[in-house]
């Protein structure tokens, strides 16, 4: 049950068999195999906006777009923009304008400048840094409250939001019961001592089945994909 108007949220993550989102080595680690990546491409193409935390922008430097021309054309046919809106949030405002997400949008691929949420006190500085490479939205308080951000996205017409991590974002959405679906792809690799960012950094215990129930477990190529849905009676936000 939603307590305020907000988009439907699909939260997705891929982890190693021992629970890491990333290893500690410098280059970007892609855990998913081709079959899982193909499903994720469909999920991206089906949403109005994609959100990642600033930590993921800094670590992975993703472009966050729909690569496939076929999927972009299908969006346009349904009356959507060719690309979902790209969204991130930062409290520090430490975002380098040279990151991929801020590079001039390719008009042939229908990219729009991303939307970055940050506390009002940081917004002016970030606007000066990013100029027209992004829209910066100032939020009340020292952090961006997810309830506020989601209500703002709803006002902008975002109905389906895909959240792609990282760890801090996953923790906030699950702990507050804000994700409607949680899609967790488990790889067969074990990182062991090379484990970098765990799925869960918080030291407080969180038991998924307090708020979520497992709705499917599927093999997708080499990955096991677990999908949890929020208990219908769980208040969200
Ligand atoms: N395997 C996967 O599926 C997957 C997916 C995504 C990411 N990853 C990995 O996850 C790692 C990144 O995770 P992470 O936990 O370090 O970073 P993150 O969750 O992507 O981003 C955390 C950052 O987001 C900002 N933030 C978070 N909550 C906020 C709030 N309420 N208000 C304002 N700003 C907020 C802060 O930015 P500031 O520090 O700028 O204030 C914070 O440091 C990377 O290693 C990446 O490779 C893996």
C-alpha cells in the first residue's frame, strides 16, 4: 500500500555467490552473463527512469541508456521518449562533469540531460559544476529523503522507476519497504578476499521476509535470478 504518490520501483542487483556487488580490483566488474544482460536491457527499456547512487556513477561510470535500437524504437512506438530519464543523488555534490552520464547526449539516441538530486545547500555549487549537462534539483535537509525524491519523480510523470544500485541505495529502499520488486541475480563466482562492496554494508540486521516474499527463482544463463515482491500489506514509505 503506497502512503504517497510515487513511481513503482523495480530494484535490481547482481551479486557474487558470497554476496558482493563488486570486487576490490580497479577495473569494472560485470557479474551478469549475456542472458541476464539481455533481460536487464528489456527492463531498462520498459521503465520511465533509471536511478543509481553517486557512488555507482563514480565507481562504474555508466552511461545508463538503452543500447538497442530495436528497444528504443519499441519505446517510441508506445509513445515514450527513446531513452528513460537518468537519475542520481548525491549529498556531497562530488560529481565530475567528465563522467559518461554528463556527456553531450546523442540526439540520434534520444538522450536527455540527467536529473541529479542533492540537498539545497549543495545545489548551487553542483549547478555551477555541471552547467547544462544536467538538471540539478535541490532537496530540503542534509540528505535527499527518498520519499521526497519519489514524490518529485511522480510529479514529473515518472511511473516506472528502475533502480540499479549501489549498496547504499539498495539498503535505503529495502529497509523502508520502498522497492515494489527486488530482482537479485546471483552469479556463480566467489570473490573471497577480493570481495569489495557487499550487497549490505549496514551492521543492523535486516531480514528480507519481514517486508518481502520470494515470488520466483529462475535460472537465467549462468545466473540464478531471485525476485522478491513486497508484501501487499506492508506500508511503503
Ligand atoms: N552488481 C551490481 O548490481 C551493482 C549495481 C550498482 C553498483 N554496484 C557497485 O556498487 C558500488 C557502489 O555502491 P555504493 O554503496 O558505494 O554507492 P551507491 O549506493 O551507488 O551511492 C552512494 C552514494 O549516493 C549518494 N546518496 C545515497 N543516499 C543518499 C541520500 N539519501 N541523499 C543524498 N545522497 C545519497 C551519496 O553520494 P555522495 O557520496 O556524493 O554524497 C552516497 O555516497 C560500486 O562498486 C559499484 O560497482 C554494483
